[in-house]
């Protein structure tokens, strides 16, 4: 389904595609941030302990993978974490039920499946996502309800 979403702020850590493991996932990077006490304290202070997100930002020759949380509030990130502003935009959005292990799935399996779903349902997007003015795929998970929301910026 296509919809408009408001500006969001992503707080977490960014990892270049070269840090992807042999399984084409960022499971180790995700676990590194989960083990970071600064991150856990930030989540508790902001009331975000049940939220996780990943963001893929496509570039001309590579991509950056972000892991952390997303909020619609303007918050200051603690030392050691990065902040990335996502613009308000039209997105293709899909939802499913899953758990935190979803973020450890191989990207070369999960992303094409999601892009195929978007195309099959009529979403219009550039085949080369790096050429898009908003080259983002955002995945948000509510750990309490196990609801995963995947958003392809159009």
C-alpha cells in the first residue's frame, strides 16, 4: 500500500556494506549495538525499548546499513550513536508479523523479495534505487506486538 509518511529521525549506528557477513547479513553488527549500554540506556530514557529499526541507504556503488530505532521526535543522540533525518515522503509500505531475528536475515534474500512485492502491487520506483532522490528502505519492528513495517521510499 502506498501512503505519505512524516519526517522521521533514525538513531543508531551505520555500517558500510563491506561489514556484511558471509551470510549477507549484519547479525554481528546488530548484536554489537544491542550489547551497547549507551544504546540501551538511550532506549529506556526515550521510551523506545520495544522498538527497533534498520535502514538501508543506497549509493551509486554500495550501500550503508543502519541499525537502531526511529522516532518522530527531534531527540539528541548520545555520544557514540549517529542521527539520520529521513524526509517526509510517499512510500510503499508492507506489514507482517515477525520477531527481532528478522533483522539477521540475509539482505540478498529479504530485499529482492520486498521489492518484488512492491512492484507486483503496482508501486512505481526506480530499478536503480541509488538513483532515487530518497534511496531508502526502512524496516521498523515493534517487539511487543511483533509487527514489522517495511517502507520503500518512492
